[in-house]
């Protein structure tokens, strides 16, 4: 019996996936446990193994293309199985609302479509049957309209060549069928503002946009900024690094100091859950790491119980895994507080959007050499600005300020 392989849900935030590579090709024999493909999620590229034995009969999503979770990406079965019949049967299994029942609907015949580019029309031959009937399900038509896709440019895979939902999901300009008279280039075009380039949105960027929009508009943010004298912390770092072993960064100092401050202010180590506030007993600090496509937040678990060397070692490993897209769900799940540090980029101060469901995120700026007043005298100092973004549903101003005071005291007196 043939088995339909669908796009797996490989993380809690994954809604779409991209096939980074296929390790097998159509016609290959597949054994249970073999790596079938590599799937790129919003956070990592992960190996996807086969759970079945058989022959790879069909690949529905080519390398580099994306599809939503549960979309058909492959079929494994016995040599000679009717792939077209399997796909048609799967299409019939999709539940439809009354207004979306698959039907062929009379449409006005359009022998040709004009696509305007750089003021020069490109004629595209429409893919209709001779009787003027567009073979497409109502759901596919609606989806194409919402995505701004010319449905006449989509090659149908349903019965009798009908365009169905999966065809719209999988459509890309590079897949324009050969019946079109000219290849259409969408990379660079011209409008009133001049030339521009449209870049596709990565899975990671889609999730970042979704999650941060939800956080910013659902959680009432307020911000508290404080200056911290990092003179003693600077000397402590030099002392530790001169002893050999793992080198620690200022960010490692901040991570451990924040963990100690959370122990003193446990109600900051919390989250909003609609009908309740959860006070977390474990202090798991997410450390924002910039990568090419966006931002990942691996988690240092039980940071309050770890040494500088342990924190530094974990953060280095996470940073490399993030850049290589090798983070696993266990690496990024379970944060209770987050730190975002842009000091190494020369940023003096900034505000960060809360990493839900955390109640707070700490934005860390660079360390500046500035004059400071000590015992009534102006002396050289090293000052760092930090800004705490708080979810006002969980943390009030006085509580947020108490956390920053603890953090300041710990860093300034090197009690980390």
C-alpha cells in the first residue's frame, strides 16, 4: 500500500517548510529510518527520515520550494502504483465548505493575458480547454486571487488537469508551464519610485513577523532604562580570561547577573497565560543570536546554577549551531526570560520586543568610556545602558525597577 508523505511539523511555530535537499530521487528504494530529505523550518534545517519501506514514486515539492505543514511532499509505495490516482484520492479527502465544493464553473474565455513589465506587454497563452471552461476548484481560485497569482499560469495536478489547492500552494514563477509564449522575469521591475527587487520571505522571517507582531500588539509594553557602571565587571572579566580556559564575554557576565537578579525578583521570571500568571521556578535565559535570515533565541537552562565558563561554552555552541541552522527544538524551547545584546555593534541603547510568553526582555547596549562621578570627583568610567521591556499585565514599574536595581548592584560590585 502506497504511503503519502506530508510536510512534517518540526517545531511549535512551524506553519510552512522548505525542502532544503532531497537525499533520494524518484525510483530509489527507501528503507525505514533512511534520511529522505532535509527540511528547513523557521529556526533550523533538520533531517527528515522515512518511516516506511518501498520505492520513492513521487516528489511533490522540489528542492528549494516551500509548502505548508501537511502538504503532500512525496509518495512511497510499490513500483507500478498509480501516482495520479493516489493524488486524486487525496484531493477528494480534503473536507470542503459548501461554498468551496470542487466544481467546474463557466468563466469568460480569456485567450491571452497581458503582464505589464517595464512598459512592455508580454503575451501569455492561457491554459484553458477549448470550451472556455477553467478547470480549477473554487478554493484554488480564491487562494490564487488572495495571493495575486494568475490562475491561468498554474499547471493543474487534479483530475483532468484541474487546478487544486496544492497547486496554488506549490506555485512559483519558475514553474510557469511551457504553454506560455515567453519567460516572465519578476526579479527587477520599475515603478514610479524607480527600480526595486522583491526578495522572497524566508520561513524564519515569516515566523519572526508573526510572533513579534502578536507580542507587540497583545502585550502592553513599557520600558525602563538604567545606566550601569561596568568598571568592576571589566576588571573581573580580564581576571577570569587571564587564567586560561574558556574566554567569557560581557554578555556572559550579563546572562549570569540577570539570572541572579531573577532569583531575587522571582515575579519577573514569569509569563502571562490569559487566566493566570505563571511564576517559573527554573531560570532559563534565552540569548538572542543574529543569523543571516533573522534572529534565533537558544536557551541557557538553569542559568543561575551555572558558572561563567559553562554559560560561555553553551552560548558559543548555540551561536555556531544557529548560524549552521542546526539548532534542535530542545535548544530553543522553554525560555523564561530573554536577553538581546547589540552592544558589540556599537549600539548605545535600544528597546526590544518581548519574546512571548516571557514577561520581560533585557536590551543591552555597548559599554562606553565616559566621565563618571565617584566620591565627588570626575573620573574615567565604563558605562553600559540596559533597557527592560515589561509586559504590564505581569510586571509593574516598581517590580521592573527592583529587577534593574538588583542587576546594577550585582554587576557594579562584581557579585556574579
